[in-house]
C-alpha cells in the first residue's frame, strides 16, 4: 500500500508539471490623461518629465507614468452625410490623405463611419485607406444619428490596445436627431474607454454662422507648429464661453477641441490643429489608488509658473 501511495504521488507531481501554470489576474483600470501644457504667453511647453506633473483623482494624489514615446493612434472618423451637409461632402471627400498624414501617421490606424439615418462602416480597422473610403461617402437622409454613430465608434475603439491613443473625430453638424442612445450614455462610454473626442464642425441650418464660428482666422495651417498651437488656448477659452451643443459637450468632457469650418481651407487648418494637439500632448496615465463606481474628477498640476494646463476633466468608472 505504501509503495502504491508513493507511485500515485509521483504520478500526480508529474501531471502537475505538465499542466500550464495558472495565473490569477486582478483587473486594473488604467486612466489616461493626455495633457497639453502652455506657457503664460500661449506657447507649447516641451521637455517636461514625470517629476514635473502632479495628478489628482477625486482630489487624491496618484502615482503616474509618462510615456515619452508618442503613442500610436487609433482613430475613428465619423462623417455626417445627410442632406443638410450635401454641399460640403465634395471637399470632405478630398481630405482623406491629409487626415492620414496628420492624424493617423505611419504607426497609427483608422476606421471611417458615415452616418445620417443609417450608420455604415466604410472602412474598418486593418483594411483599406481613409482616402478611398471618403471618396465613397454618399449623401442621403435628413436626420443625423450622431450619438448612435459615436456609440459605434467608441465600441470599435474599445477593442483597440489600451496603450494606443483612442481618438474619435466627428465631421458634421453639432446636433442629433433620432438616435436611440442619448448624449449622457455616449459621454459615459467615451470616458470609460479613454476616448478623446474632436470635432470638425459644420454650421447648423437656420442659424447665423458667424455666431457659431470658432474656426481659425486666416490660413493658420501655413504657419509654424508654434504659431498654429497658439490657437488652441483661444479656441478653448471661446468654447467655454459659448453656448453648448452636442460636439462642445463631447469635446470638453473628453479633453478634445471643436473647430468650426465651412470652407476647404478651414477644414484643412482644423485637421492641422488636431494633429498638433495629438503630437504635443503629454501621455500621462495612472491606475487609481482608490477606485469606486461613478464619476471621478481629474486635476493635473505642472511645476511651471504661469503654466496653462489642458486635460480631460474626469471619467466614469463602473468599478
């Protein structure tokens, strides 16, 4: 009996060695806070390191990391194609190569959605190119299911690696009509998924365009990066004082920018400006020391006198 027991123990030990090792992992919620830093005279500040930043989650200091290498971008372009924007699709269809060069880059990836009453993926991640997709946008429909298009875009971005910068760029009017989801739901999902929303915004019908205009004066894209970047604080200050709309709420809540346009040149300038923001932001991230369900505020401080700091104001957590 003793020899039989030894044999059984030996077989059990051999079997255990053949089984793969089991690792139990506790999910950790990683919060990203892309942060732009400007000097007192509205110049971008470069060259800071992790020691220069203090990040607070609900007022509690966090242990942060700063990725000094530019994170590859995963971006979804959500393009409105309804009858109200029919006259603008002719030059939206021409900026695909500009979007790829300035926003996607060599290490990034992109998807394209068109939306009106129906929402259609023109280009999924991993296939095709943005330029070809935009050339196939087809104007039609009267309603704008922008929120539902945003929900689809966020769901697509949620599947991308967490270390990528997740970006949603709307091109259309800052309004919604007929979506099944509501703005509050889209805000929660975007914030939970670390998605930054930008908007290249067209004028709304029946409203004075001048009162809606937050675009770039002149041909800003012809200037240097530093000159172009000086428009960012101006746009954010103007947006904070302007009446809210769908895109302004999304961009403000997620740390992005809304830029209005109605001409080809203004659209190209807006793309250039978003590119500057994506390339110039400090990639701060942290795992919250105290996690609770609900909304968390984010505050970033920089050890630089007179610095202006722009980041996302907070996020929603389900844990």
